C-alpha cells in the first residue's frame, strides 16, 4: 500500500500539468471577414478625364463670342499647297481656346482642330477628305470628297492618353511618334498665331 501512494500522486501531478498546458495553449483567433479593397479598373480614371475633355470641347464649340485671328498660305506654311491653306485661332479674353488648320492638297483636304484649356493642349480632331476618283474619266472630282480618315487624340498635360482613329494615316509608321508630332505642330501653330495676335493688338 505504501508503494502505490507515490504512483497515485505522480498520476495526479501529470493530469494537473496536462490540464494547465491545454488551458494555457493559445487559442486561434476567430476569422473576421475582411472588407475588400476598392479597386479602380484600368482605364476608369482615363475615361473620367476624357469625359471632362469632351465637355470642355463642347463648351468651346458652343461659344459664339470667340475672337478670330486668321492666317493664310505663307503666313503659316513654308510652301503653299495646290488648294491653299488657312490657320484660324479662336480666343476668349485673350486666351487661346481653339486652332483650326485647313490645307488643300492635290488629292484631298485635311483639317486639324486643336483645343486648349488654361493654355494647355487637351484635344485634337483630325479629318482627311479625299477627292472622289472617276473611273470612266480616270480623273479626280475636285468638287466631291469622301472622308477617308478621322482621328481623335486626348491629352493630359504633354501626354497622349488616348486616341481613336478610323482609316489610314501617317502614324501607321512605327517610327513616327504621334504624341511628339502632334504636340510640336500644336505649339508651332500657337506661336505663329500668338505673334500675329500681338501685332494686331499693337496696330490697334
């Protein structure tokens, strides 16, 4: 009997230790459903900005009080094309809002419209109209055209953020950077018109 008491005590001690170990063991935290992060899909930010540009363009086109400055042929072109050319600047309170460049070529006419906000380019519209070819006469109808190209270019600062085109144009050549070329042309026309506008102000 004296030999079994230590064994009982040893057993009780083992049970106490096991119980303490189980009760002190860290319990897993209950799972909490995480709130999914708000994800902006690619293009959503640009689309919102493009919609803002479209509203500004519509506002400019709807303004009938814009002051007009017009240049023709060699006043803005290095060489006068067959059909001539015309560059028009439209101003509101002395600020350039829109440039229209029309050029008549031997095989059609092209037009560019440049839109500005706070003196920065925001949008360009491009269109090319080709003279209709008469198969029977094997000659062009210079009084008939068909639209063979149309392009819309959206800018944020100096960055071309989107373009929508139909037909074929010069930018199909991968060596030509549309962002760089369009920005250069817009700035060149703006400088010429600004110079002309300043001269007119001095004369008046």
